[in-house]
């Protein structure tokens, strides 16, 4: 039995017992929701994520040549105070979507590309909705392409803003050599490892999708309430296409949902990465995105929203650097 404090054990046990009784009384609805979650995995989640899981594992396993990362890696290191060799993990998170950012950050730490503390910071701001999800789902089924582009730009900008704030006043860890595993693994072994690792991650992701599909089946059909638990279902319920609805969607995109949060915790726990700040900063991420949308209710100026967190980040980072001990 896990060694939980008594209060925490009660806090976990009571909801679990209540959910067990609810599922027993409404088994048919639960089975239907689970079947819908499985269809979502087969039709959307696996086709869109599994190839990226394999490729991200392969990229991190092979390692990008140092000369390719020299200039962008130095800029990344100066901005975020994370070793430049971890830059591919950020790019995978920005373009590959949730939870690839967390998986890539954990893998970067296991490969020796960054320290434990750096990987903990990286998984917070590298985990985002993919451009394909925002443009393909939000841009066609919820709002429009312009709104999807706005959410994408704001999401990336606020993520980088968080990364700047988390790294302010810190120093990147000293570079380390290649790990023994990377030196001795053959190309065929790297591919096999990437495929098996992707399969394990995919199974975990689908398990969370099915579980939260069942949980959402017993929640009222409210966009914000369902989106707090599972992003896709919440966005699908967004009301009429107005500024308030777009702000609500922006908050949900920045937050990401509890389903994604548990996937991040799973990836972080396997690598032993800290996650204490993840949920508070994801809430901050969503709140900043929503405020930016509300501040730009005049549609033609959507793109200016990206400047709000960027400008505040520059001011805060400069302030933090000026206050560093020993700075003249």
C-alpha cells in the first residue's frame, strides 16, 4: 500500500469510491463514453500523435549535430538559461503538440542534454497544442482560421514568456558529454527504441483519453467545465463566435486540460522531473491568453496580442537580471 498521509489518503479514497458507485449505477452511459473515447483514439489521437512520438524519440536519440545548434542553441541558452542541446525538445513541443513537449523534455534529461532542473522548466513551457490541432480542429470546426492563428500565436508567445520568466536569474548547466547509451546503440537499435518508446507513450495517452471521456460524460455540457477536464470536448462546446467565447477557448488552450496534465505528470515521474509548478503556471498560461483576447476585442488587430506578454516578459527579465547578486 502506498505510504500516503491519512488526510491525503482520505482525499483520494472518497472521490474514487463515489466515482465507483456512480459508474456502477450508470454503467451503460460509462460504457458508451468509453467507446467514444476509444473511437477518438483510433480516429484522431493515434494517427496524429504516434508518428510524431516515434520521430521525436528518434531525433533525441540520434542527437542533432552540434554545428547545427551552434547559433540557435546559443540564443536559446541565453534567453532561457537551458543548455543549447535541449533546443530540439522545445521545437518538438511547439510543433508536435501535447504531450510530446513533456516527453521530449524528459527524454532530453535522460540523454544528458540538460539538467534535471532545466528539464523541469522546459516541460512547463514546451508543452502546447499542435498547429495541426488548432488549425484543423479549432480553425474548421469551432471558430475560423483567423481565430485559430491568433490562438496559435498567443499560445507560443505566452509559452516563451513563461520560459523567459522561469529562467530569469538562472545559469545554464555545464555541457556534458554524450551518454554511453547513445555511443553504443546501433541505428537499428535507435529506431527500435523509438518505436517501442512511442508505443508505450501512445498506450498511456490513449488510457488517459478514454478515462477522461468517461469522466466528462457525467459533467454538464458546459465548455469551460468540460474543458478543464479534457480540452477537445470543451472546445467543441464553445458557444457563439464572439470575443467572450474566443477568450474562453484561449483559456482552455493555454490550460490544456487535466487529461494532458496527467500525461505530463506521467512523463515527468518516469524521469524524476519536478512538477510542483506545472498546474499553477498552466492556469497562468490560460489566464494570460484569455486576457490578451479580451484586450483585443477589435478583430483586425488580433496579431498585436502577441506583443502583450512579450513586452512584459522583456521588462521582467531585464529587472531580474539587474537584481542578480554580484552584478555591477
